[in-house]
């Protein structure tokens, strides 16, 4: 199976875990995939988000994330 690559365009967040430690873009992806979608609105949306996350994890064993800053920023 090919590698799952998530490219985040115009990314402005600082990549930090819940303890404030700096993390890599790939760790950010793993955190997003493992987070509980209960903070999202709507039961059907939560259920669908959880299914999608589970399928990404199940199908793509090799995952990586890349971030791109806004083109206007230095």
C-alpha cells in the first residue's frame, strides 16, 4: 500500500503536544488520527469522522505529514 501523505497548506499553528513540547508534523498527524472526535458538532459527523480516521490508520501503515506556511509570510 502506498504511503499516506497529508499536506497542510497555509499552516500557522505551532506544533506542540498538550504539555507544550514541540512535536513534528507527523506526530501532529498521529495525534489528529488518535483524537476523539467528540469535540466536533453533530452525532453523525462524529461517527463519520471516527470511521474515516480508523480507515486511514487501518489502510495506511506508513503515514507522514508536511506543512506549508502561507506564501505571504517570511
